[in-house]
C-alpha cells in the first residue's frame, strides 16, 4: 500500500483520484511494478442479483501491462457495494447495501488498513441500500447516498478514521412529485465548494454548497437541475476546472453535459447524447461514468448492450462526440475504473462475475481488449 513519496505525488497529480493505493516491488518503476485496487461485491441473493462475492477484496495489477496478478480477501462485509480509501491510505470505508424488511439501515464500515483491516467502526447511513461513498478533496468529510429512503448523510472524518455525523439531506414527501427518491451518488466539485447529488428516482441532480467549517450541506439557490422525465441520473463527474458536470442517466441511456456559470452561479444543460450505437433496440440501462485524467475522454458503461461507451471531450465547450463502443466481454458492467496512469480500464461485470481489462490509447481514447477476463464473484466496485 506504500510507495516512494515523489512517485505517489506524481501519480496523484496525473490522475486526480484521491483513492490510489500503490504497491511497488523491488524493481521500482520497472516491469514488475504493481498497483493495487479494492473490489467490492454483492454477497447474497437479493432477487434482482444473486451475489456470489466475498465482500471486499484487493487485486494487484502490473503497472506496465495492466494485467491482474492476484486477489486476496480483505473483509467479509454483506453487499459491499462501494469501497473508498482515505487519501492518507490509512482507512478503508465500505458501504454495506442492506435493504431487507428487518434491516432499517445500511452501514459504513471503517477498516484500519495498517492493522490488517481491523474493523474499528460501523455507523448507520440512516437509509436503506447505501450504494456510494465519496470523500471530499480535503479528506475531512465523507458523504454516502442511500438508494432507498432519499437520504444522503454527511460525516466528519476523525483523526482515528472514525466518522462523526454532521448533516443529513432527506428528500421529504413534499418534494416527491408522484415518485420515489433514489439517491445514487454524490460528488464534490474540484474546488470543494459545491456538491451534486444524483437522484435517479426524481430525475434531478440536487445542488448544494459545502460549509467546510461545519460539515453542512447548504442548499444552492438553484435547488436542483431537472433532467428529462424518466432519465434516471445515476452518476456524475466534474471537469477538472469545475466548469462542466457530466451526468449519466440509467433509464434512458444518455449523458447530459451541464455547464456552470460561476458569475451567475447557475447550472444549464448544454447537451444530451446517447450512450448507445445507432440502431440498437435492445433493453439497456447505464451505470458508471468516468473522465480520463487528461480530460479529453469520457467513458460510460452500458448494461444490456454490455459495453463501454467512449466520448471525445471538447475541453473548451464541454461538449461530447461519440467515440465508439467497446464490448466488455461480460454481463452487466455496473462499475469500471481507470488505472492511476490512465492507460488501462477495468470493467466489473456484475452478472458474469468477471473483471475484464482494456488498454487505453491516450491519443485517440480507443479501448482494446487485453484478453484478460479475471474471475471474481459478483464485482460491483473497483477503486484504485
């Protein structure tokens, strides 16, 4: 989990990913250098998914070739739907997606990495089926979103890694226009001043200012961004300068480009583009969304078409141009991740219990299958 400071700093700056865990061999920076990633998995039969995973595991990957070398078990946590590591690499935060009738709340489990992943805390999320965790850019705050119950919960990270609740956003009945709130993810803006929360059920992206002194979510004057009916916003990602917010919509298989005007403090939908190729008529839902570290490419996953949709990004206007579709060679890519060096993409195929590996051309953005299909039970999250 450790590496030379200068190399880590370089990787961090290039990737803009706050959760990078890197192991280097004696052949430091050479052909045998490895990087590690955490994998979260579903562990039980929920009806809509038959979880076969073991909770949280860790994989080692060759930096040069992208090949997954080995996997080891970390923690047997029920339905570990999302995993994120603290920037100081000392603590691991795991969402346990619980939603049975006799389970009133999901949990965030806090694991002490330096003490063999010993669980030091387990804190309720105040809602069912927590499916995402995000750490702010200072490393001081953690937010989780519950798919059932319309609740996002904010916590302050203590020195010992444990979490102290500081605020809660709850979509009240008065805000439900004949539907149910399904909060699926939250993202802090690059300047750490704004928070966007995707609500798949109400076709909204809720907007907040972050009160960093007190750990509070202050509603933005605009309130929310209203997307197309039955779009189903699931995940978002910001451009590096915070001028654009990209939203992938699960139900209508589109990506929205949303521009932010700093002077007016207003968000405006600039573009809606499909994630599917022309002529596709089969059933599809989208899932994950990631911007390449160089800012030139955007990727989204299709479940049904079972592909990664690629887009070219106009970094001045934020607008997207379709850049092809790469089959994931697996079923239902719920989540995927880019390697810290931006040269490889790893697709977590939930229903086929595989992680497939693709090389990424940093000039064209095109993906190429590396012929590796790594078998692991019901993977639903990969975090470097």
